[in-house]
């Protein structure tokens, strides 16, 4: 009898607690850096929306797969920001990484 009660309690805990853990998804925002100050990164997406991300000291920044310092995040540069959040519009997304896009990646040949 006690074994069944414990099993039910564990199952209920997994069901109730597990929904919160599984609610986060990974998203990516591609756009241009508007500002970067005090680890607050503002990116204007290709659709014209502005997103603000709070980077951690440990947030990985890469350029062509190589890790670079956060000081490389400068106004006007194109980036892809990978986040974990409940939605793309979550107020407190967790920034997984920021990837700098090569300068000529989106230019067309003339």
C-alpha cells in the first residue's frame, strides 16, 4: 500500500514538474546588432522586430566556429542568437550562444 502511494506521488511530481522543464524550446534570432552595452544585446531582426538579450559572462560568441570575445559584438554586425525560452517573445530568454555572420555572407555577387 505504501509502495503504491509513493509511486503515485512520484508520478504526480513528474507530471506536474516535468511540464515546466519541457516547456523551454530553442529559438534563433537572426539580425543586426543595434547596441551592445553592459552585456545587453539589442538585435533588429530581418523582419524589423527588436529583441533584447541579456548575455552572461560565460555566453559563447563565435565567428566561423571559433570562439571570440564578447567585445566583437559591435553595432551593425550581423548575428544569429540562439536562445532557450518558452517562446520567441519570452521576457527572460537564456542565451545559449551568439554567432557572428561573415561580413559578405548575405551579399550577392555583382
